[in-house]
């Protein structure tokens, strides 16, 4: 179809009108029964790669347990944690895991509120990721404590020791915020899963059936249940949005309300929130590729959905980069000489490799996402998503270690401090623990939301039915608006 | 009089909608749209609309949660601080409200979420038994219309449901 648009008295511009249908998130041939079949199959027969990943994770976790037992029996000295290096890898990795946990629930809630349908095939495993990363992060509090047998000393309850928590301490805020987030995320995950658990119940046998029957609570999919479910799910999403932002802001106050150089920065809360989103998004991409292959989810975890995820990750990476640079600028142009020295030390001192490694992995590498080949090659993308997260882990490391190594008092300087193998072992074990839990979850529970993918297909079909699959997307009084034709009109 | 149930399964939402419209306009004595339940694998607002208003009250319980949670939380925090007056405060207030707002805010969210979940389970009548008449295909791709009616009206109801190409019509004896 062509149309003449009079743009100038002497010149008529010929615009070729060509309708290019919007790329759909899911294929045309996905039907509801097939969705059930595919997702339920993932609970039964994953690819052999599942077991390779699972047992590798188990081995890693076992090594972490060995390190923890060794530290427990020998004493905290084996970790090389000492004054002033009191946090080391344990707290750096704690923050890393808390950050990883942010994207799952936060993005799921945000995208649900704005009715971004492409979230539907990927939100379930993202929320599960949140739950397990928070559980992993919580372990580091115990590990870092050292004397596990005295854990109950820090729990606030009336006792003869008159131990009351200091409610004005960011550490208490932290514990409360993370507890709230874990509880809410777990409930959000569970609530969203009830209709799918009913599907599992209707199709499973034996012990699995009993489990699903118990967890699905007798869901029947009645109109009244759906009506209440939708309102409740949206309400919870609205709560989770500000909660997720508050949690990582509060984590940042562990640092920002102190006087230590490099930490006393006003932009820390948004910087932490964006950092959390960034590492979480990279984690979602990693798991997207792994689950897509392991559980044969090619029909649901599609390239258009991955493209949207990548675009979002890139945008978040750029905002995080901006906030990181602005933090350096504030320190550099500020009047705090110690903070400025700290910045110079980070970039040129004992931890320069980690600093520039972070810059490369987390600031430079995101630009590779602009390359089409990278976006479409799953192996390359998997590697890049892992590199992005290495960058984010290095960011946490270089926030903590250089500041402790060279703070206000020269007699406390511990330049060149390096964590012991025990710390590295426990950190490696935490990755094994997370992977093991996550893969187990995906083997027992549907990691793709069946009912929401059905909704997506239903809405896609309704749209096609109303507008016709080949109809122009927009109509105006002048006729059809010319669609973009591969970027050229 | 003891009521009886009938469940018709449809594969086409449009046919299910037509069946509901016919039921609504049938004028069968003793039959009310309140006695009709739709069972479906996804939410079908266009079908639920035909059943008439079925209000949701969850938000009121959420409101109760967000009012009670922070109030109770702040009172507990402040009373804990006030009861620990032996702590040297260095001239700072015993109950410092600005930092206490952080925990109050977290409790605001937590109680809101908990009340929402609890009220949802109550409203959805969960946990509950799957009855009356359940067919596993409604969790896959079929739409079920369940009608509770007097035994005398059952033939008329079944006739209306049968007009719109149901895959199957089941009665109480099919349980």
C-alpha cells in the first residue's frame, strides 16, 4: 500500500506503507494443554545438565560446609579476619547476595503493576531466585558471627542479661528489613504459585500429589477465587515495590551512616538499590539461559523476552554507572581529604586490580549487550551475564576492604590484606548452596507460571481476534500510520 | 429443599459466555445467578462480569493491617526503649522518633502483606475441599460452569447449558 503525503508544495514524498507485525513474545503455536505438558515435563525429566549442575553445586556446598566446620572448630583466626579487617568476604558476599535478591521480586512486582506481559514466563524463577539469595545472605550473618553457639545472645527477648536491641542501629534496621523482605517475597512467590500447584495436583501421582494437594490448599479456579486472587496479588505487588527499595537503602546505611572514608556518601542508598537491581538482572539473564536449556523452555523463554530483559539490564547498568561515577566525583571534589585519599588508594593501591576489574566488568562490559550477536548467542550472553556479576561482586569487595585497610588512623592500616582460603571456601560454598536450592526448587515446583503464560496466549489471541493478525497497528484519520520497516520508513 | 449441582465444560469462552447469558435471561423460578460458579484455568473477567457484582473486601483488611501494624510496632519499640532507661543516652532522647520510623515503616509493610494474605485465604475459602463437582480439565484449558439448583429446575438448566456445545455435562452422581 502506498500513500502520498503532501509535505511541500513542490515536492510529494512517496511513503511506502508496509505493515510489519510486532514481534510476539510467544510463538503462535502455543496452546494451553501444551503449556501444562511442557512445564510439568520439566518437573519430571530435565536434561542431564541438570544433574551435572546440581552435583557440582552440591560438591561446592560440601566444601563450604567443610570450611565452616573448620572455622567453627579452630576459631575465627583461620579466616584472617582481624581488627580493622573485621568484615572481609563475608559481609561483601552478604551484600552481594542481598543485592542479587532484589531484582526478582522487585521486577516481578513492578512489571506486574505496569502490566508488562513479558514478565509472565520468567517471573516465577526470578522470585525463587530472590528467596534463595536472601536465605544464602542470611547464612553469612551466622558465618561471620563465628561463635554460632552464642547466636541466641543477639536475639531480642527479655532476659537476665538486659540485652535489648539498639533500635537506632542500621544493623537492627537491616535485620528487620531483610526479615520483612524474605517473608513478603516468600508469600508473594507462594501466592502466585497456588493456581499452578493445583495444576500439578491434578496431574501428579503418589507423594508428589500429596505435596501439591497440601500446598494448593484446594484451589479450584472459581471466579470468586480468581477475583480475590487478582486483587491480593496486585496489592502485594504494591507493597513489595517500596519494600524492596527500602531494604537495600537500609543495607546501604550500614555504611553511609558511619564516618569511614568512602562510605559516608549521600548517594549510597540509590547507588545500592541500582547496584542490587543490576546484579539481580544479570542473575536473571544467567538463570534464563540455564533454565531454558536444562528444562527445554525454548517455547516460553524466547528471544523477544530475552531482548527486553537485556535492554532493561543495560539501562540499569548505565544508571548504576552514572551513580558510581557521581560518587567518585562527589568524593574528589568534596572537602574530605581522607575520603579523597581513600579513592586514590582504591584506584592505585593494593586493591587496584579489583577496582579496575570492577570498572571493566560492570561498566564496560554492559556495552557488549548492544551487539546483536551477543544478544542472540546464548553461550556468549551467559558468559557476559556472569562477568557482569563478577563485576558487581568486586564492587562489594572494593567498597569494604580498601576502606578498612586504610582508614582514618594510620596505625590501623593493613595494606595488602587478603582473605584466607577459609573465607574463599565459604564464599564458594554459598554459590553451591544457592545453586543447589534453586535447582531443587525448579525440579519440584513449576519454574514457569503456567496460568500466566495461558493468560498471555489468551490476550495475544484476543488481540488477534479483535484487530486481525495482519491489520495495521494504528489507524488515524489520515489512514494507517506507516510502520517502521526495519528501522527505515 | 436439598439442592443439586450440575457442571458443564466448554472449550470456547464465547460459548460459555452465551450459556451464561441464556441462564441469566432464563427466568427459571428459584434460580439465581448467585448460584452459578465459573471454574477456569485463568481469570476470565468478561465471564465473571455476566455473573453480576461479586465484591472483593480484601483491601479493607489490608487497610486494617497498615493501620494496626505500624501503630503496634512503634508502641512496642518505644516501650522497649523507654524500659531500658539505664542506658546512657548522652543527652539524646530516650525514644528517638526519626530513626524509629525506619522500623515502623517495615512493620507497616509487613502487617499490610500479612493481612492481605490472611484475608485472601479467608475470602477464597482456602484451605478447602474441592467440592462440589471438580474436573481436572478446568485447570488445563476448559471452562466449567457450575450451577447449584433445585432438582426440579435441573432439566431446564441442563437444556440451556447443552445448547452451547458443551464438551460434557456432569451431575452430582458424577462425583
